[in-house]
C-alpha cells in the first residue's frame, strides 16, 4: 500500500480563487483544509480550514473576543459579503504552513510520520512532475490503518 | 443564534481512555479531534486528530522520515497493537493546546473569532457548571454562516 493507492482527488484552489468559493468547498465537503496550487497545478501551500474565518471576523474582535458577545447577529451575516470581494491569497496565514507533500511511492508509515510531525490532517500527493495528484486525509489514513 | 443552538453532542474521552478507542472514534466519525474531559466531565484539553498517529510512528522515523521509505509495510500494521496498550494521556502533545471553550450564550461571531485565533476546528461548549455540553465544529459553523 503506497500513497498513490491511498490518495483521492481533491478540489484545489489558486491564490486568486474567490474566498467564498474556498469557504463553500470546505463546508460542502467537510474538508480539513484546501491545497493551494500554482498556475501549473503544483501545490504551493495549504489553506487551513479555520483560516477562512479570519476574514469573517473584524480585527478588533479577534484581538478582544469579549466584544463579539455584544456585536449584533446581523453583523455576522456580513460574512458572505466580506468573502465575496476577497481571494484565497488574503485568507492565507502570514506565516504560511509548510506544505506536507509526498510522492505516490511513499509508504503508509511515511505519510503517518509526516502527518504527526506537521500536525496537518492533509497530505498532498504529487506526480513525478510535481503536479498535484490528490490528497490523503487523516481520516483516510486512519481508516486504512484501523481497517475500518 | 447562539453557541447552544449550534452545538452537537460529541464523544469525549478521558486521560485513561485506551488510545485505540480514541483512534476509532476519530476514524468512525470523521472528527477533527476529541475533547478530553476530567472525571466530572469538565473539558481539560483537546486531542488533535493527527496526534493519534504519533504512537504509530517510532521516534527514529519521526526524526528522519526518509527511513519510513525503507521500513517494511508489516511494520505499519503494528499500529493497532501499539495503540492497544496506550492511553489518551500518552497521545497528548507535550505542550497541550489551549482548549477553545465557550458557554452556550456565545454568539456565532464569538465562536468564529475563537476558531480563527486558536486555529482549532473544534470548540467545546460548556454548561454553567463547566460540564461539556457538546462541540461546534468548523464545518457546522461554516454551514451556518454560508447557509448551506
């Protein structure tokens, strides 16, 4: 069993993908994050799922969460409008996470080691030319290891 | 819409829960992590999903992932045996993650701010007496915010 056998097709996004599209991909498919690829479909980084929320939350509330308690519910509904004008580039953390990436020949143990070390529930699998082939999620890996 | 309306029942584990049981809960329900509670059901920390893999991977391979490439597949199958003898306590990271926790009156915006800041796709909701009521996952929150 190698990474190539374990990986599944996975929606990727680009730096200029609308943020709202990224949020819908995450929500619609229960994904832990999205792989961001360049114009040649080579993975460049991972957008952690939680980071799409950053744009939804005004900076002064991120700094002082207590203020969120007194902000009107309607404010939260501006989330969609906020995301509509932004791109994936603006969602990425300032310190981008190292991309956990393996080739199709990686062993199950190799993938498990990478996931444990990088704490990423998402590992990108690339073809020989560096193009994204698919991903292995923590869930797929556990299913394989536990035989469920 | 408040945290109490958004939260769902969620399997919790304790420090002495067998590691294999935690792994099965994660795999069987596609969870991003597990809330660890004390004897009085008060949440104490979160076990990130990726950390159940730590026990599956010998330390020398975590240090030098290249070695995983040459380790026989059968070795990976010792995962189950390894987990059987361990507990959740041994899976927890050395620097435990701050537990993202809110009460049932927290607003959607408050939960979003906490998730974005803590980068946790899992927020615990507690009752007035501090007992775990349920959790809000990133996915549930996005579904609510996007109206999907």
